[in-house]
C-alpha cells in the first residue's frame, strides 16, 4: 500500500501527460490546402471576368466596324442612286463596277462617248461622297486573259489595264473629282470575277472598278495622285522583247475582246 501511494504521488507530481504534438498536423495541412484552393478559385474568377470583359470589348469593336461599313455602303449607294438606277454601273461589296465595253472599244484605252458621259455623271456624286468622309478612291483596271493582237501598241494586258485606269482617273478629275483624292491601280488579267472560258465571262472580267479606301494619316496618303500612281501602274507592265510578237499572237479564230 505504501508503494501504491508513492506511485500516485509521483504521478500527481509529474502532472497530466501532454497531448500528442502531432495531433494537429492533419488540420493544419487541410487548412493550408483550403487556403490554396480558395486563392486559385479567386484567381480563376478574376481571369474569367477579365476574359469576359475583353471579349465584350472586342465584340463591341467588331460591331462598330460592321455598322461603320454598313453606313459607308449605304452612303455610297445613296450617292450613286441615279447611275445605279440606269443599270450601267454595279455596286458590290462597296466597289463600283463598270463594264469595260461601256467605256472602251476592244484593245483600246480611248473612251467611247457613252463611257465619257457615264464617268461625268459619276464625278459629282463621288465628289460629294468624298467630301463627307476621310477616304480616297482607287480606280482599278482589269482585262480578260486573252493575249493582245500582234501590232497593238500595248506591251501586254497589264499596260492596257493601267492605261484604261489612268484614262478613267483623268476623266473623273476633269469632271470635278479632287485630284488628291483619287489614284490608280492596274491588275491586268489577275483577279477575274468570272471564268475566261466563255465570251460572257471574259466580258465581265474586262472592267474598271472604283473603290473607296481609308485615307492614311501622318505618313502620307494611300495614293500619290493620279499621275504618279498611274505611271507606277504602267511601269509594272513587262517590256516587249523581239520574240514577244510571235508568242503573243492569238489564234486567228479567237479575236481579242479586250
């Protein structure tokens, strides 16, 4: 009994046994894990909100561009209501198209009377359109893919399309279009709108197009004026060599319809 009393006294003197030092470790790890997950969730929410705002901003910008383009086309269509009603010009995707046969005889860049009258009727509406907008007009010449006849004064279809575009540009300027607001381009047989395998398709490809383009600011304009731009377009034509005349001669049963 004395031994038991002594044991009890020693146990009381030592005090209660301390709690297991590692017992709280799982809860600490769990807390750290939850804190990390919460931080990741917050970051994800912030990223989603930022992405949504960026997407909304881009959609609004695209919508504004579409509305501006639609307004531009409507303005151009209103300006050209008269010529469009006459059926001698077309307006597609903001580009004014004129059939080459209305303007020029086959293989020539000299305007026909009907073509000159048509261009003069376009100059006023186009000048009024440009007065309301910061844009330029690009006059582009196109041909079909048939080779020029031997003896014609053009090196190739590139030069013919350049001369035709220049003729249209000069006529528009003479009729009142500001010279600093128009320039020319030549595409030759490139960029056809129909197949060249049929006479109807070739007739559609022989054309002149007039298209509004944005006017650059600061570094200059998109065109350097009618004379400079047209000269550059004509210079793009490949010079004729002595052997070109025979190589370029078309078949006798297929006359050129440029």
